[in-house]
C-alpha cells in the first residue's frame, strides 16, 4: 500500500520522520532526538556515531562493546629472552629526575586544546567561553566587566582601560 504524504519511519521509535527532522545513518532514518547511543543515551552526530548492524553507539560505547578483548589488551607487549641473566655489563644506573617544562604553557591555543582556561584579572578565577568578554587584551567574566570606580556594568562602547583596570569612558 502506498505511503501517502508521510515520511520514512524512524529506526528507533518507528514513528514518521519528516525531512526537516531526519538524520540518516546506514540507509535508515532517525529523528534528531532519537539519534542517540543505545548504551549511554548520549546524543550523536555524524562525527560521533559508530553503527553496528541495526544499532548505533557513540564511539566510546562501541569500543567497549565491539572492540578487542582478552588477556593483555591495552597493555604493552612483553619480551622473552633465551639469554641467561647477565651481570651489570658496565651500565651505570642514572638517577632519574622529573621532567620540567622549559616554558610555561599559557597560550590560548594550549588552553583550548588541553582544557585549561584564561583567568579574569578582576577575580582571578577561570573564564570560560560562555561567560567571556574580551577587553584591553584580557578575558573578563561578564559579571566582572564593571567600572573599577562606580561599579557600573560596561559595554564595549563605553569602556576604557588604564593600568589593567576598566573604567567608564566618562571618568
């Protein structure tokens, strides 16, 4: 019987999926809200999905369920030797020292890639992207972006800076 006016059926909930809300994976259609990992229920997209037959998973859960298993998985390879144990062979043990970085990693690119964050000059706490306002070349919290004298909330059009502090332009 023909399907008059309806869309494809969602592979997860089996309800009609209309074009505006459709995500396709392995020739099957899903609602955006149904396109979730079958194990942990996290939302998926084209970069995070891993399909196995009729099931969809995030890459982490897929690896846990279908990745390699068994003795020694995830450990380094061992080595066997048929040589008898040798004496010192003239090798002198050296005292190991902890690695110390030669420079302090403080650039924004490092912070973005490895999870660090900028610090607000007013409160000295971490400033994350959702709350960041840039002024005078520094990141500020929206709540800290105030005049140092009168405490008035500032905008990019009415702010001036001197000696690392923010002020109203009228001051």
